[in-house]
C-alpha cells in the first residue's frame, strides 16, 4: 500500500472518533445496566469496539483516503485495548481478580 507512518496519519479528528467510541461504550453500559445488569458488560464491549481491521481494504476499493483509515485503526484499536483492560474490572466486578497490568503487558508486547 506504500504508506509511510507520519504525523499526518493521525489528524485531530481521529481523536474525536476515539472519544466517541469510549462515550458510546460507557453510555451503552450505563443505559443497559439500569435495565438488564447482566447484559451491561456486553453493551460496554460492543460499544467500545474499535474500527474494523478490514477498513483500509474497503476504503481502498472505494478509492478513498487509506492513510486516514489506517490512522483510525491504529488509534482506536490501541486505545480500546487499553480502555477495556483498565475499565473491565469496574464494568464487570465479578472479574475484578484479573490483573490488569498483566493484560496490558501482553497488549503492549
């Protein structure tokens, strides 16, 4: 795809998309928790799910800006993985015994 990693790969509005992902995750958790507490964690995970990894392929087929979608994937996937690791024990108290630092170490590498 001949894409170079540069600062232009991460425009400011991608961070708005990241914020929207997090807000959707937490709002869906809060709304569902009020009605169906047992489904609240599923709503959180579904809402905070990052951009699809296939997005650059689809964007390329549509002859659009592939660099923008790759930047979005890098930002949303990384931040979502960290957010899920940090907040899952609060969203699902039953798994609070999970060591978040161990999870984050496997994510970061």
